[in-house]
C-alpha cells in the first residue's frame, strides 16, 4: 500500500456482488522465474511480488471480498539458499513496519498462521505488533501463512485433541469436523471459496489441506509479479461460472 490515498476501484459490471467469493486464498508462485526472465536476482522478484500482493489486498477490499489469505513462506522454503531466506525474513519485517499505518487507515485486520516460533525474534515482534494494532479493525481479514505447512498443522491439531482425550476432557466420539477445525491455525477463519495459483503449477503445495476441501481452484500461467487487477478479474469471472454443489446434485 502506498502512502498517498488511492481511489477505490469499482466492481466490474460483469461481476455479481452476491456471487463473489467471500474468502480468496493465493499461492504466489513465480517470483524467482519472473526475475530470472529479466536477468535479475531472485530477490527482485520477491520485492515485485510484495507490490502485487498489496494491490490484490486493496482490490479485494474495494470489491467487497471479506478475507484474503496469502501463502508467504512454507515450511519447505527453509531449504532455499540462505541469502534468499534471510532476505525474505528481512523483507517481511520491513513491509510490516512500513505498511502498518496504511493498514490501519484502510481498516485491514491482519493475522498470521504457521509455526511463528521458528521465525527471527525481530520478525516475531513486528508480527505481534501488527496483529495487536489491527485486531479491532472492521475491514478485510488479511491472513499471512508464514512458516506454514498443511500436514504440520493437521498433526499439531491431532496431538492437541489426543491430549484432551488423554486428560479425560473429551472422548473419541466427541471428535467431529467442528472440533477438529477448532484446533487448526485458522480456527476463527472461514474456509476459502477460491484458491488462485500463479505460474501454471498444478498442485496445492501443502497449503490449507483441510480448509481447501471444497474451494474452487483457478490456475493461471501468469507469474505472480505480473498478476494484476485484470488477471484477478478473469479469475473471479471463472469462479462465477462454477456450479458449486458441494457433492450434491443441483
């Protein structure tokens, strides 16, 4: 988000407000390839990717989409070159610090999901500050999945429930989808209606494995730094053409 006010973007006339997804999730893939195609270091792709995410967040807010979840850093991403990982941690920290005032002005409520204890302490401090400062905002809920892994999340939920059974607080027959969901990182968040993945990869990469059970999936060959408002518009048009039956018959 920029320092100067930006005029709200009106909803395109070919989109129906009542048929928009309430919650959009994005796998932001292709930053490194975008930079490589231009003969630039991978970190330049990540910088450009942050700008793309800011614009998407504002667009979702303007168009009445109530939640956006972004896959920022997976548990597997620690295997990337140390220089790149270090840059990403610094980038996350700087963006949080610089954008907090703008998020407050636009009433964005930010939350983070994942194993945050493994992050650098200075980044944890910025995360805590951003979450606490924006917690009462009434606008879009912006969830950032950082050091996140879907399998890890499910295992931790199982462990927590097993402890409750062991302590006699619940019996196995009490375990249902509602109880299980309460032990996930996303306990207070609705499941995504639409998952968007850029760069053409046809997989969900350990992202929101439980929560994406009935999400509509949209894949584009566009690399994340080039995913603009027109691309998002196209994704929403495709979503509105889907017949969401949830396993039933129309």
